[in-house]
């Protein structure tokens, strides 16, 4: 039995819920014990969305890799492709490291299943911790929880969905102010009150809507929070050294949502910010982050 992951080809894109092969970061999946696995992943030298100006690991790319690993693991355990995934929690911490810009980064993602629940013999929930290793050295850690339901249960969970479409991507912040090279990657509109920005969703965005979705995905919400702390601190290259995100309720396309930085503390090195996504004063997502700026 192999105990090391390979990096020769991408895994089946369906098993990480992607259509574009270029957005599949997992390359292999090895089981080392009943509750431990190693996922191989390759991070590209350059990506149209993910990236860090100083060569350090990108927290959002790390989070997307963990998302893919949890979904792949669930399907490996027999979850049908028709089932729906709800992730109520995700956390990521990034170690100080510099990745070689001349080659794609080969990452071993060491996964430990902390909790696993079955319903009718079918996997229905799990909690996974992760350790990201490059060339034998840790570059970060993470954790994610997932609840898995069949389509009928998912529809009952969502309940009645108000009619409407995503908020138009208009009056956007300048892309340079939130660390991107194109307006298409901007998730926030112009602020109408201090430290509060309206969420702007482009349902044709090739990264976040690579495959059809009926609600705003969690990875887009994490990016919106990251852009909010960049705007709040006036540091467009800032990234999360650590974040803990709680996804409380699905963000429907029809919801008008504000992204609010509600706590802003700083010390000599990093800043600590709390970000909430609000719909009519109801918190849909809460994220606590320690924010770093590039060297």
C-alpha cells in the first residue's frame, strides 16, 4: 500500500465538484489508516485569481484545496454525486513560508477524520483536520466540517427561497484596492457607511461558478470577507494568516447582503478583524481573522 501521494494527474473533476480541469487542485488520494488520508495537490505557479505577491501560500487557495479534499473523501466513502454538501465551519492557518515561483507547488495534505456520522448506513457528516506540507515542511493547517444530505432533505433545509437574482455587479470597488488585477474578481460595491460594503455576486464568474449552483458559495463569501479587510485596512495585498469562518445560513442570490467589519484591533505585527455577512441584520456568516501583510 502506498503511503505517499502522487502528483502526476488531476483526480476526477466530478469528485471535487468542478467542471474545469484547470480548477482541480487534487492529484491523488491515499488512505494510510481507517481515519487518516493523504491528498496530493498541485498549486499552479500562477493563477488568474489565487496568488500572493511575496510568494507565501494563499489562504484562499489553501481553503479551496481543503474543500476539494473533504468532498473527494466523502465520495470515496460512498456519498452519491447527487447529494448536497453543507459546510458549517472552516478554518485555515498559514505558516510563514516562501514557495518556489519557478515550479508548481506539490502539496501533501494530511487529513485526519475527527468525527464521522452515518444515517441509514450512509455518510451524513464528518469533521476533518488538515496539515499542508511542502517538501517535508508544514505551510499551514486547516479544519472543516461537512453535513451531507440527499436532494429532498436539502430542499426542506432551504425552505422557501425569495424570488430574485444576484445583486448586479455594479458600483464596484476598484480592483487594485482589493488586491486583484480585474474588476471581475471584485466582490464588493462602494461603501455606503464606514466599514460596510454591499456584496456583489457575478453568477458567471469562472472560478466560483465553475459548475451550476443555486446559492452563493462559501468560497466566494470567504473572498468577500478578505476583500473587506483589505478595504478596511487600506492594504490591498493583505491576506489571512488565520481565519475561522462559521456559515450560519445559506446566502441566496436574491438576498441583499452587506459585508461588515465589526471589530478592528491591531498590534505591531498583525491585525485582528471580525467580518459578518448580514441580510436584514441577520448574520449569515461570521469570520474572525488574523490579517497579515506581505513582507
